C-alpha cells in the first residue's frame, strides 16, 4: 500500500510538472523527460519488473496526449525501465556522479529507441525542436541526479 | 525461488509487456488515426487531471491579481478583451459574408446567430511527441463539441479541427502544421487552388500546384476554399514564404501559418458553418 501511494504520488508530480512545463512553453517538454525520471527512480528503488510495468504505464499516458500511434512511447519506456532496474541490480548507481551518468545514458537509450520506432512507423523524422531535443538526456540527467540525491538523503534521515 | 527462474520471470514479464504494446501498435497502423477504446479511456481519464492542474494554477494567479491589483481596472480590461475576441471572429467572417450583399437586418440577425455559434476555449496542453501536431483544449462533448469542428486562434486565423478523442470537458485539436492534416485552400489574388498540408515542423506546404501554374507569388495570403467540405471558406490560413521548382511535377510552395503556437492560449471553435448562418 505504501509503495502504491509513493508510485501514485510520483506519477502525479511528474504529470503536474509535465502539464506546467507544457503550458509555459511546449519546447520545455522536449528538454526534461519527467515521466522517464519517475520510471528510472522506481526501477532503481524496486526492480526491473517494476521498472518495465511503470515504464509501460507512463509511456501510455504520454502516448494518450500524442497524435499518432498509441504505444510508441510506452514500448520505449518499458524497455528503458527494465534496463534501468536490471543495471541498478548489478552496479551501485546511488553516488551523484554515477547517478548522473546512469540517467544520461538511459535517457539517451530511450530517446534513440523512441526515435527509431517513430521513424519506422511514420517513415519520417522526429521534430527536433530546433535541436533542443538532443539536450534532453543532459537536461533530464542534471535535474534527475539532483532530485535523486535529495530524495535519498531525505529517505536516510527518516526514522 | 532459484536465481535463474527469478531472472526468467522478469524476462517473461518484459516480453509480455513488449508483446502487448506491439499488438497495440500493429492494430492501429492500418487504421490510421482511428483511436481504440483503450487510448480514449486513458485520454478521458488523464485530460481532466491536466485541466484541473492548470485551472488550479490559473486560480492562484488570478487570486494574486484580484486582491493586489487594481480590481476595477482588471475586470474592465478582461471584459474588453473578451469583447475584442468575439469581435475579431465576427469581423473576419463578416467580410466574406458582406460580399453576398445581404440586407442590414439580415446581417444583424445573422451576427447574433454567429455569436451563439462560436465557443471560446483555452489550450491546456500540446502533443507529447511533437507539439506541432495537436493540442488539447478545455472544452468537450458536454459543451457541444464534436469531431471535425473548426478551430480558430484569437485573431480568427485557422488553427485546425477537433479530432477524436472528445472527452466530456476536454478535446484534441489537430493543428494544420501536422503532416497528416489537409485543408482545401486557394491563394487570395488569383484563386489558385491546392491542398495545404503541414510538415510537422511549424510550416505548411501547398500541394498539387503544377509547375506550369502561374499567378502564385511569395507574400500572398492563403485562405480556405471550403471545397473540402470541412473548413468553411474565407478563413485566413497563412502566407506564402517561398516557391521553388525542382524535378517533380509540382512546385514546392512553403506557407507560414498565421497562428503562432507560442502565443496559442485562447481559441474559438465554430459550432456551425458560418455560410449556413449567412
């Protein structure tokens, strides 16, 4: 029950941030992939199955707000979530610098997967937002590593 | 449970999820934009949350403005903005209607009907994969919205049309900059007809303009022709920014839409074809 509440809260916060960023400027959504951060966080905290399921769920939410084929982002996030959970089991990704590199590589992997699926299905190129989308792994990793650092510190300080 | 079985379990779950999503994707591809019930359900569940979040932020912002700003000036300004919004819509449609030379009385009656058939809405979000494809607005089927209703920006320029899914209080708008959109248009001066299609990157292309076609120039206005049976005629769409001739049979006519996605906040939805009113 506690896990369910935590995950639900994580998704709601991600959705809130996604909505606000989208409203401020649609380009900001290209720079920060908030749903992927939620997936990576819980994949690392729990396991790869949790990461895959949450990835599927968050990806389908993102797809429902997208015109086109429903399931593209879901598929990319499922694989990314599973990979995050699997790698986190093998190596310790908690130190801030390692966390940054880990998130950066995972977001890059997810982005490449999504772009390939998109190009394959739509036979066209993605909208790069004048190159802004290529900074998504960096932007998300910077925000994510800080966030994860403070969340873990907060968790350790709990009685 | 032994380790190898644990690992197999996780691979089985991953395979099942991937398989489910591949089935989901493959059932849609031949149908084009036909939304399945699952997608409609997810949109109908999450779009009110998006709507609620933005309403909350707007209320907090308005609270500050209402209590710490000059209250009378604020409400007067808002009233004038609302009036101007409808006036711009009426003005653009009226210019075309007056060409029919109706009587003053008929025009006044028609204007009243027209006012009742324009619904104002706010944009609450843009497409998650490509913001030039679609937007979500805060009006839905409970407000009388249906698929294929035309959407204009606050200056009366064409933005797109309502598409599925239409939830109770939210709906999706396909923008004219989407590469799957198609609008019947013609150039204002010589009425050269064509189909306007988006490029998915903020611009549109006027297609099927044969290389031998004359009378089409850079800087010319493009308006809807009404021949596609969807968009009423006479709505401003954009301006031609470049015309190039390559090796194909048709010219490449690039059009910059008049609506600005960065300033797309309030939109107007035409509930009834103005030509039916006029």
